[in-house]
């Protein structure tokens, strides 16, 4: 290795020192609360259902959280340009804490869902601001290390989230789990407000575009209409609400595509003749096809296989851990390998869907862990390459918007996928207390209903491979990005 190459290498010690200690802590705490919360709640959900009921609303725990995250992600990106990072982050941490305390005191599932909305707003805001802070608070040569730190912390949080959830359910009470995370959010808000001076000097204040209130309202309404269609499955009510939700979402896409200043998505994102849009559709389909386990997995594993809450939680954690490991492992691959990693990742995710259908129905439990890990490896191993390809294929005016659109599309996929899973589960007779036979029926409906999305993902992959040969790298301008 040449001396020049050695001098360009970024060491962890350059990031983990006194100069950047406050910035590192700020990012780590924000990511930790968001990453650990979803698996904590998923692990505790069976106990929550046994205590307060509301089985028909189970999917809403994911749907509302993700919708809140979408709104917060869009809001924080714009607010940070006008107000800097600290003030929006204090608000996000405070919303998260309020949501946790409301959920902790919830006497029934509707109240719990109010808390989940606030947790989604707060958690989505925290993680969005953490990514912004990583790009703003460190010099450019340290940004890659900062992003790798976020990925590693995400994996650690995914490992600890189910552990905390299982411990609270087994040895204490699920309500204390929410209180525990709410107190940590309060500490984060207080630390930002009154902590070291350099933790407050994180502003990037400048004028920015207006906030897309109408479009976010349409996006939220469309997802909620889809979710409402599954509360009481009926031959007239369900397709009517489902069609209305799809129409509203289509309206959101049309209106957003005509905006110039603050579009949330690339122009004409619904036009699949554009190669870049095929990549975005692929990301959406990957998330649509994989929401069944995180939405209903712990309850089904407990009922069908008798797995403790902690074990069920770690089945979910395998997804995030596999995602983190693969994302870090392939992060150094060059653009010439993009399509190979995309094809391998999408194929792993697609295989995991029927694998999950079989393993949840028939076991053994360790096989569920295998397919969950396979899903995570596929998602994490393909995501950065999908983003790079989307950027390289986008119009010049949309290249900067692609990176911001990917998390929005991913969260939208989770929210919509959870809503669809709710329709399928309620159609199968999901309730607060069901026997093994009924649970198997629910599992069959939920995971079988994910297969069409996985098949569509493979079709989108095939279209992408026909358009872009595997050895064709993005142009040199995108390599610099």
C-alpha cells in the first residue's frame, strides 16, 4: 500500500475523540431510541393484547408508527434548514417521550395507538435529524465513518430492543418498558437543551422550501383508508375503502410530481418506463413483502410454537442484525458490482417470503431465524447499491432528491404492507385470543398474501437487469456522489 493511500485512510480514533464526543453521543442516542423502539414494542405486543385487547388493530401499531415517521422525516429535513438541528431534535425527543408515556398508561388499544403516532413522529424525527447531523457535524472525510457508526449502532439496538422487551414482559411489566424509553427520551431532550456548548452549535440555519402539508395529509389519509378497509372485512366496505385509499395515494403522487421546490419524490415517480423509478418500485416491493413477521410474528410464534417473548423478539432482531452485517460487509464494493449485489439481495428477500410462510406454519423455530436472517442479509446487501443505481439513472434535476426519497418510500412500504397484513389477518379471523388452528390460518393468509409482492419484486429485478447489464457502472459523475 502506498504512503498516499495510508494517509487517506480514516481511523476510528479521528471520530471517537473529545472533539466530536458530543456529536457522536447526539447521533447515537437519536438512532438508539428509534431503532430499539420498534422491536421492543413488537416483542411486548402479545402481552399488550392480553392485557388491553384490540387484536383487530394490531397492524395499526406499525402503520401509524411508520406514517408518523414519514411525516417527521419530511418535516425535519425542512425544519433543520430553517431552525438548525437542536430545536427540532428537542421537539422530536419530547414527542417520543410523550408517546411512550401515553402508551404506558393506555387502558385500551385506541389510546395505545395515539402513543404510537407520537412515537413515530418523535422517532422518525430523531433518526432523520441524526442522519442530517452526521453529514453536518463532521468533516467530509469522516462522514463515511459516521454512517458506518450509525449502521453498527442500528444492529446493536436491534439486538438489545427484544432483550429489553423480553425482560420487561418476563420479569416486570410491559408498561414499564414504555416508561423506560420515555425517560431516556426526556434525558436526550434535556441533554441537547442544557448540555455541552458544542452539542448546541449544530445549526445549519438557512431559508428553505415550504412544508408540504397537503401532500403529507393525502399520503396519511391514503394509508389510513387502506388500514380502515381491514378493520371489518366486508365484501362492499373493504374494496370501497381500499379503492378510495389507492385513489388518494395516486392523487398524492400526481400532485407531488408537479411541484418544483419541495417534491418528496422524484418527478413522475409512477412512470415505470423510467429506469430509476423501477429501482424505487423495487425498494417499495421489498418492504411490502416483508411486513408480516414484524406485524404478527411474535403473536403467531407464541401461539403456534409456544416461543417465549424474548425468543420471538430475536426472530425479528435477526432481520436487523443481518441487514447491518451485510450492509457493512459490502460497503466497499465498487459501482461495477452494483447489479450483482442487487440481484443477490433481492433474490434472498424473495426466497425468504415463502420460507417464512413454511417455517411459521410448520417450524422448527430455528428455521424462522434462518429465513429472517436471510431477509435482513438481502435487504442490507442490496440497499446501498439500489440507491446508487437510482441516483445514476435519475434525471439531473432529481439526483439529489433520490437519497431523501428512499427512506420515505421504504417507510411507506412498511406502513402500507402492515395495513395489507391487517386486512388479511382480520379476514382470517385474528382476535385477541385464538387457538393454534386459528393462528395457523392467520399465518397462512398473512404470509401467502406477501408472495405477490415478492413475485413483483423479482419481475422488477428482471426488468432492471434487461435495462442495465451487470458490468455497466454508473457514470463517473455518480461515482463522485
